[in-house]
């Protein structure tokens, strides 16, 4: 303002000096009014100079409103925007000097030479931080010095730059290049819904609605169990409590809903410090299929609905109306007090590795790939449920973390882990084929099966910058149908838990379809 007044003073001085007292006062008044109008239109943004340690520094002072006049919502929005900026800045800084391994397995050497001692190895897709590099006479990078994890050697070594890429998308096949693997703005913890290191068990609608629930609560008091995964919409499309959603969408899901007072039900869980997870079976839903038969997956030739051996009809995961149905039920679960929404059967039906796709009509009107559809579904769920301050998780095949593709069911590890808060691979040893991981009968090797599976899963999580927390499902039942199986009891359940803990994984979920758990393994 001082510099502006000085200019006006000089300008006025020249007018008066040259014209004396005979100058027209109207011109001076007009100029002064014009200047003040310009200042007002500019939002009172005025350049000033401030003296800091004897040096002048330009600052912009914008007078719009005071912090005191802002609403609490506006202040909270400003704080969130600032937090997001900080997170994005940290993610950006973390991404600098990162390359990705493009070879299936690449040796790490003690020096930048092909003759140097091999001190370790890294696998395809792994992001590694570059510490230094060597170039040839043409200025091309030939070797990178990197940080890497290895239990036996130092975590620095050299790799051939030839087998690296700067963009992870270059490593993906054509079917996966439209997936979103960019960093996501995930919530660290919701106010009023703190994160819990979950040790949980599965609870059916039937168990939740009878005396079995009280027995499970007593078990939780005597063991390390602190969470229940409760069917809110099960494999048959039935719901735990009457929902407005079922009425709105015209399904018969409410007909057998056993919990009439959901508030009292949730109160009992909270009073006993049970972290409540709502299981929502996503795309296996015969009740929805009956209400919307045109949305079911059908055989192209006959038009009949596709079913697996259990005879239950699958609905197309491409169906956006079903997305709304599932997520609307999830919202009702969140509103009554569930801490987390877990999406199960969040996949396409097993179709022999996709070999049956040519015979099936998935109603794919948008021309999406399977993994893209699953990722978009989970991303939409997160967007809709986050305002309700609940976490989201997804159940996936245990083998997904160990294979390079989506297994023909739309479950691509990085695409799912990048979106949800918790990823729950179903690592039941009985569900791995004989010979997997070099084990004759994985069911008979609970520690070794979990150990191999979780190592692969942890490695896959390193391929993305905002991965989900891994919380596996493990086995607490005897798989009598598996040739060479073993009876599962305290020893076998503990072996699985130990395998997770040995790899730094502290959370797990136990599955037993009858909800009868090995308490001796949980103390």
C-alpha cells in the first residue's frame, strides 16, 4: 500500500506541478476512485514488502474471510485437503528412483559386473530403490545399485539394468493394463472405529440367531478371538435382519431374516468387545437372480442359468444394479454398527481357468475385462461406504497371490489389494491341489502351505504403494474329501497361525462351516 500511495503521490505531484492550481480536480478524483475500484475487484490482493533478517521479501496478502468465520465443516475440509496433499507428496517422493524387475528372477550381485558374486535374487514385478548406477561409454545405464530384502546378506547389491522398467504398467499383459494400480488415498483409521488386529471366526446366520452366538462370545472371552465375520447376506441370498434394500429391489431376501431387533443384537456384540464384520456374498445370489432373471450368467446355447455343482445361480458381476443392491445392504449394516464390510464371492464363477467363457453369456455390455469389473465394483463400494466410516475387505482365492494372472475369475492380486483396506486370501491347505508348492498333499502340511502362500502374498503387496493389510482365512475343519488328508486339531491350527506370525502377519480368520472351533489352539 505504501508503494501504491507513493506512485499516486508522484502522479498527483506531476499533475499539480505542471498544471499548478489550475489543474482540473475532477481528473485527480477520477484516478483515485479508479485505483480503489481496481483494488476491490482484485479481492484486496496487494503486494507488500516485509523485512526478514534485513532482507525484503514479497508477500501476497489476500483478505477474503477469517478462519473464525469458517464453519467446522469448512475447517475439516481444509485439513483433509492439506493431509491429502502431504500424503500425495510423500507418495511422489517414495516413487522417485524406483525401478521394477522385469525378469522372472534376477540375480543380485556384490558389484556391478556379471562376474561378481551372486548375493541374492529379486523376482518379477518387485519395486526396488536405486541407490547408484553405472553407465557405458554411450551414457546408457548398465547396472543399478539397489536396496533389497534378503535374510542372509546385506540389503544392498547390483542388478543388470537391462531387466528393469521404470513403469510397472509395462510388466502387465494387455488384459491388465486398464487396471488402476496408482496410489490410493486410503484412510489410516476412522474416528470412532479404531483399527483392530483381528483374530476372528466365521458365524452363519443360523448361529448368529440362536444360542450358538452366546457360546461363541464365551469362547472369545477365554481365547484370543476378538472378531466375528457374520453373514449379513449369505450364499443363498438370505439376509441377517430385515432390510429396506430387499423391499426396494423386490427380492425375497427378507423372508427368512431371523434377527428382528438388530439394535439389541449389535449392542450385545459391542458390550462383549466383539469387532463386527458383515459378510456380503456378492455375485452368488439365487434370490436376486429370481427377481432379475435377465441378469444371471447363462449358457449361450440354451439360455439356461449357469450354476456350479452346488446348483446355486450366479449373477453377472457386470450388473450395476446388483452392485447397488449389495452396497445398499452393506450401508444398512454399517448404519447399525458393523465395523467392517467384507465382500465374499467377489469374483466370476470358476470356469476352468476361463476355458468355458466361450460358452457363457456374462451380459458384458460394457466390454470390460473380468479383473477390471471386480476392481471397479470394490472401488465403488469404498467410495460409497467410506462416508459411513467402515473398513472394507475382500475374500479371494488363496492361490491368487502365487499366480501371475487372475485365474480366469477376475481376482488379480494387485488390483484388489490396492483398493480395499484388508485383503483376505483363503489359504485353506485343503484347497490347494496336490503338488502345489512342491507339497505332495498340501492339506497334510499346514505350516508349509501357509508359509509358502503368505510369502508370495507379501511379495505381491510390494508391487503397489498402497496395499491392503493381509488377513488370511485359515482352516479349522477336516477335509475328508481330500485323498491323503489329515485330521485338523490344535496342532494343525496352531501350525497355520505360527506360519503367519513367522512371516510378520498377526491377523487371521478361522473358517469352520459348522462354527465349531478348536479353542485349544486359540489361547
